[in-house]
C-alpha cells in the first residue's frame, strides 16, 4: 500500500501538552492547575437561552458568516469595550471558536514561503496552523525581563523581506502578559512601515486586571492590516459551545468566509443564539468572573513571591508564570516531579515554546481551596529541592 | 479595601486573614485591623454557617410571616419591629414595601410550636393588625448558594 499520509501533516509535532494530560488523567486525586479554561459554568442566562432556542426548534444552519443579530451584537460589543468600529456584514463573521479563525486567517493570507512571526511562549496552535497553510514560522523568544511583552527591537530583528504576518497573542496564554497602548504603538509603527499584517488573538481581552485591554486595531492605520480574533470561550465561560469570531478588512474576511463556507458551513446555531444573550445581558456576569480571577491572581502572586520564587505580575488571562530556573531542573522535570511527589499538575513552560524553559504555567481558573493546597504543596516541594 | 473584604467574607467567613490579605495584595496587619474596625462599627455583625438542616436528623421548621401593623406616631415601625425581633424564636425581621409591613422569619421545632407562637405572642400584639403564616417546605438556594448540589470539576485536567 502507498503511504496514505501527507508529509506536511506527519512532520508536525503533536502538542507537548498532550503527554502531560495523559499522565495527569491517570491520577484521580491530583489537583490540576493545568486547565486552560474557566472553572465557572456558562452564566445561566446564556444556558437558558440555549435551552429556549432548542425548544423553539432553531436547529437549522445559519448563514455562513453567522446570525445577523450576533454579528451586530459583536460589533456593538467591540465598539463599547475597545472602541473598534467594524461593519457587521462586510467585516465580521462567526467561527467555531477562536482557533478556527486563527487557522482561516493563515490559510486566507499566506502564499508558500511567506513568513509568519510568532512570539513565544504562546498558544500551541499558531505554529502548526502556519505550517499547514504553507507559511514559514519565525519565532521571537519573548523575555522575562520585558515581562514577556513584544518589543519593537525584537520585532525588527525578526523581519525579513518575506515577512507577511505578525501574530500578536495578548493578553497572553501562558504568561499572562499584556501589551499597553504604548507598546502596541511601537509595534504598529513598524508593521505599517514594513507593510506587515497582524493577526491579533484577543481571546482573553475581557480578562485584564488594573487596566482595560487595548486592541492594536484601534491604532490609526492598523485596522486595514489587522485581523482581530476573539470569542466567547474565556470571557463568557463558553469553551464547549465552540464560538468565536474574526473582524478585519473585507478583502481578507471574504476569503476567510470562503474557506469557512466549504469546510465548516456555519458555527453551531444553538451557540450563536445563546451568545447573543451573552453579549446583550451578561456584562455583570463577565465582571463578576473577572473580579474573582483578580483575587485569585493576587493570591497566587503573593504566595509565589512569598516562597521566594521570581515571578512577574501578570495583568491578563488567568495564568501566572513563575520562574523556577534556580532549582536546576528543566521545566518538564520540575512539573513531572511536582506531579508525582505532590500530586499537583502544572504545565511546563516549554509546552508553549522553547523560551518557556525555566517557567511553569499555573492556571488560577480553579477554586481558592485548590490554589491554596497547591501552593502549600509547592512550598514543601521547593524546600525539598534546596 | 473595605468593600472587597466584605464581598469576600460574605461568601466565605471561614477564610483566614493571611489568605484574605494575599487575595487583596495588602499586608496582613492592615487587613486584620480593617476587619476589627468593621466589627467594632458593627458593619460586620457576625459570622454564620450555612447549613442544610434537611440533611440532618434535626427537626426544624421555618415560617415566613407577613405582618400588617399600625405604625406609631414618632416611632414609625421601629418600636413594633423591636417588640417582635426581641423574641428569640424570631430569626429575621424586615420592613417591607407593598401589601404588608413586616416580614418575620421564625424558626421552631414543629409546625405547632410556630403556630402557637404566632397565636399567643405575635398576633395579640396591640399594633399587629393581621398575620399570614407561610411555612417553608424546602430550601433550594440560600445566601446565593445552591444547597443540594455538589459541584464536580468535569473539565479535562490539562488543556492548552
């Protein structure tokens, strides 16, 4: 028989997080700070709307770009929260989670050999999606001393004549880093000057602490060269509903919708109706979750620093990224021993790129009791290492 | 800081000061001090435990009584409210807007005990015009907490 497989697909490394998941899921009584999704249930208003929609028999396809009501609500949300102005018909469409939008953006924009700049540590799907779209990933290793922000200098050093897309993953998973308006202005100036497009993954935009999220698309001259990707998974605790969206210039969105139309048809109808309710009536629920995360964030920061770990203050998402390099173990060794000896799961920073070496991702999307127990065990563990 | 402390304590009065201080990013002493102040000012009036008595062998009935009263010149409803809330059987008294004046919550061991309290103590009070007693049959949710549901974390243990 001939080799049934695509060399391109076979050549892609499976996610490093998978191996860890297999081990943790064998351990029934482990506390996991390894979860990349909210621990809150979807607000009841949204779930109720989902139920109501099913009762009404709204079980058909929607248009390829998604329910008009939802697109209108998305645009009004982006305007009231971030000052972004998008047309609901021409510049906005609904996807199956933010992850589909990432994939589509690359596929719609890249020609073979085009370079995609990916700052790391970052979410695991940018690199394989870029490769699958025949792009060439160029990694920027973000630095702890810059609080894992992307600097203009770093960006300039990665740009070549072949650079087409910069991926901007902020607020960042796994570091919790955010970009301020000033940081973004510096990046925007370079993108405009070098004629580079930006795929801005803003899925954690509602989870920022101590300052409102700023989207690079709100900077003059950037809207026409930016695809903004967002969704409901993190802000509205709707991961399982699989619902995201992309906004951007019509010429790019049109091509993204074309792929979406043939590959997916439309995002789940039930989820779309539920999300309309989420954007219309759930600002207070989102605020309550953010407040709760913020308390846990401060708790974790205080505890980690209190036990002598170097840890920059994260201002976004629900992750904290302590530095454990001083113990002389790799991130993976540290995480593995911590799991085996103390039954707490954290994710090695290296699952998000080589520059995550020396760090751990701890998710504080977990109850305070869990966080507290995990921190007590961590303190015992690191004492045993000294 | 006060409102945040109160918001956290209201949901979990068992939290210790060290954890509370960590959550606020404030020094422990400052938080302890603030709590002491609020206790002194009677902003914090007590620390209670939310119990689902239905799961115990304890016999307990709760009644909600709608009470209409005649307010008194100069005192409004306060004087009559005081005469009612001083009974140890009375768990809560609220002044209401709408069709009646006071909500009185009463805890007792049996329906009869509660009914007799209403008949012998509450209804005969001079200012009380009428009472209407409603017994609680089941508590589903109290103080923002669903009583009979154990929350399980059904998420996958590690996800990107």
